[in-house]
């Protein structure tokens, strides 16, 4: 009797190479997964603090709710959207926001370019000190700076009204003046934002190759000609970025100043769209109306951002 013994390798399941191939596949899979694990915490926080609230806001815009947890949410369809576009406060807040954006174009683009060009004429540690001195106000919290400016503009014993009185001008209480409250907010917020604009413009200018200016000067070009034809065109990507940030964030930058000093008044003269959302939601307790207005503003600013990105290639000149 003879028993035929089959080789252990028949069937391929116990081949030495199969286990090695499996471990190599797991290693390759691990190498592919590891980079995603690094960004997983950031993605989780982004979903938790941005996309989830955004989805809840859009969903809430279709309900009527007074923010009381025990109160039921009543579906109203598109009723909140049709109502929000008819309230006069929205039209006034949108108009004020456009004024803020226009004023901040001067503060975040024009003045920073002038200051950055002037700082290029300063050399050594003096240049660093000069730029740091301008940037310091941006580091002060808006609440603290608003409190200081309220004391400076105090109509009774504030420093600025006293100085104005010495030249025969009675300022009064600018934060209670319908014609001056908005411009008071512009001055205070602009004072803080100037340092941010100067920092961004200075960083953009630092990336410009100085050889262009040197070559042009050797050909007899004046400093003004070099600035107009070389520096400003090469600085255009930075200016486009600042313009986009000004459009998207002007209402956010002025919100804390408005909240501390004017509360949107007097008579809504200093209100903006962000503070209007706060009033609708947390003063009028109309969460659905506030969510509808917030969703509309999100869509409008999203469209503006997309348009800016699309046209930035035509507006910006890159050194390539």
C-alpha cells in the first residue's frame, strides 16, 4: 500500500510569497491612509464648527421659531425669505455695509500701498520698528480698542472733543449722531485694519525681485515710473487678495465696534448686515428670519468670491 503525498504548495494558499504580498499590500495601504489621518482632526473641526452650523442654518430658514427650546418649530416654506427682503432694516443695513466696504478700500489698499512704499525708503532696524508700530493696533482686541475710543470721543471730557473745541468746533457725541456714527465706526475699525493691510502689502513687495527696479533705473527710469510700471503691476495679486478680503469681511470687522459703541444706531444709521442678523435672532427672537437672511448673505458673498477668483487671472499680473 502506497500513499501518495501531495506537495504542500498545491492550491497556492500556503506559498511563502502570498503572505509577503499581503503584508506589502497592507503597508502600501497604510502609507496611503497616514496622510489623511494628519488632516482628520482639522476636517472634523471644520465639519463640526462650519459645515454643520451652516446646514442647520439653512434648515432653520424654512421654519418659524422663537428660540425657546420647548417651543415647536413651525414650517413656513419660503415665507422667511419673502419676508426678509421686504423689511426696511435690511435695505438700510445693506446700504451701510456698502459704505463700509467702500471706505475700507481706502484703508486696506490705498493707504497700505503708500505706507509700504514709504517704508522701503527706511533701512535697517528702523524699517522693522516703523512697520511694527503701524501693525500694533491690529493686535489690540476690538472690545478693548472700542472702550478706549469711546473714552477719547466722550463729549464731556474726552481728549478729541477738547482738541476740537480749541479750534472752535463742537463735535458733540458722534456715536449718537445719525450723520457721524457710521464714520466713527469707520475711523476706529480702519485704525485697526491699517496695520493688517500694511503687513500684507509689505509681504507682497518683499516677493518682488529688486533686479527689475535696478535694471530700469540703469536705463534712466525715475522712481515714480518704476513704481507705476513695475511694482504696482507685480503687486496686483496682493491687491486683489486685499480687495476680496475687504468685500467679504468688512461687516465682520465692524461688528464688535458697532456692538460696543452704537448698537446699530442711532435709527440704524451705523448698522450692517452682520449686526442685523444678531438683532433679528437674539433681540427679536426670530431665528427663522435671521437664518433666512444669513443664508441669503452667504449665497451672495459666495457668488462674489467665485467671480473674484475667476477674474483674478485678468486683474493680477504674476512674475512668471
